[in-house]
């Protein structure tokens, strides 16, 4: 790759992240700062809490941001650990909406969306219209960033070094590890999925390999919550630990399913010749299956967390 291709790749990624951030901020502003009230009133039941976690993460467009917010609530004793765990489960499903949006292939009208959104922000004084403008602009910038990344990745199709590197990652465990490291660095599983879908669209990553990268992305996104919990109380650390266990155990289970059953080819058959949609569908399925499993064993996982992260002994003087 030439220097301009590398700059284009990172520039496109920057535009993607900024667009996603602008979109989520606009959605949060429209929510009117009612997230705390919603969480407090509607998380008294497991299924309700999971649904709320899913819906709010769709609004925020970031499971990491949702988990960090929950860690703050738990740390401030505004929410119990048990309720927060349920919401985290829903957040993992909600974050898959970004991949589904990317698979819609709105790149051709992305500049139009950006222009319309900017007009709404600049030429209207009503805050509600400006917020909608931020959302539309964010969506446009997100897809424009993807288009720039896609163009920058074209030279990789003939790069022997890159192709050898991807062949080395054909081992499922290595692919999971690489996905974990990438997302831990970028601090956004949505951005990682955007990159993966772009690579798949260019024919650089087969779906059978992309599945394992997806699993690594979900583990890598736990880094944000871990960092946020470092200065928190014991329950804040327990919530970050649950987030990690949830994704690691879910990955282990789902990886086994992928290796011993034809589920990869089954999911691929839903949308043949559409690698971006295949990746989005598998990511959603992966997180839904993991949540269904954890719904039944959440009490056991909670006991395990208390054993792994017990209360500090009271010092006697």
C-alpha cells in the first residue's frame, strides 16, 4: 500500500468514528437525558432489563459506552449489580445494529445525507431539528468513512504480504486473538466490524474466517469497561468482570458450535453473495444465542463473580 492509501484508511476510520459519535450524541440529546430514569424504572425484571439494554444501546450505538455508564451507576450505588448484568446482556445484542446498518450499503447516498444534516444544523435554530440534523449527518459521515476505507483497501487485493498474513490467521484461535487486539486498540467493536465488512466486500476475508474475528471483537470491547472500572468500587469491578466472562464464555461456546456444525454455511445461505450482510447476521445471531444461554445461568455466573472478586477483608487495628 502507498502512503496515500494508508492515510486514506486511517482518515476513513476517523470519519467513521466521528460520524458514529455525532449520531449517538444526537440520539442521546433527543432522549432528553432520561436514560437514568428509564434504567431505574424499567430494569426490575430480567427480560425487561435485557430489552432496555438492547434498545438504549441501539440509541447510543455503543455497547462500550453503555457498559461504562452502567459501571458509573453501580459505582454510585444507583443500580444493583444484578440489574446491571441484565442490561449488559441486552447491550450486546443492541450493538449489532451498527453492523446491520452498514450492510444496508447506503454509501451511494451518504454525501446527500451529510449535506441534508449539515443544512439542518446550520440553517435551523430549533434544537430538535438540529439534533435530527446531527443524527443524519453522523449517518452520512459514517458511510462516507466506510467508502474511503473501501477505496484505500483495494491495493490489498494484490498485496502478497497482506494475503500471507490473512492466511496465517486462518486458524480460528488466531483470528479471535487478532480481533480482540484490534478492538482493544480501536476501542470500538462497531468500527472493527465496519473494517471487517469492508474487507469482506473487497473479497479479502472469507466469511468462514470473518466469523472468528467477530468473536474476538466482542472480547476486545471489554477493555473499555475494564479501564472504567479500575477506579470504581467492588461491584463496578464485578460488572466489568461479568462483561469479560460473558463474551469469553459465549465465544468459547459459539466457536465450538461453528467448528462441529455447519452453522457458518447455514447463515451464509441466508444471504448468498452478500458478505457484509452475512457478517451482520452472524454477529446478531452470536450475541442473541449467548444472551439466551446466560439468561438461564445468570445466578451461577453471579456467584462465580463473587468468588473471583470477593469483598475486601476488613482490617482490624
